[in-house]
């Protein structure tokens, strides 16, 4: 799913807690994984995987 070109605050305007909060919620609270792929000059793709329980 492409969420658009920018989902973060402008440089210097954020709290710097985004990845820490995401890791806490996705990994610690839900048992999922959070990974990324980065390509210089192109951008970064984050992969979020959550377990599926029935």
C-alpha cells in the first residue's frame, strides 16, 4: 500500500519518537515485526507484519 510521498513532520519539527512508538506497538504489544529497505536517493520502504489469529 502506497501511503504517499510524505507521512512525517517537516525536518526539525517532529518529536523523534515515531519509530520507537511504532516498534513498541507493533513488536512488543502485538508480536509483529517491523523492518525496512532503504535505497539512497530513492527512499525507504517499511514492512509491518502482524500475526493473524482466528
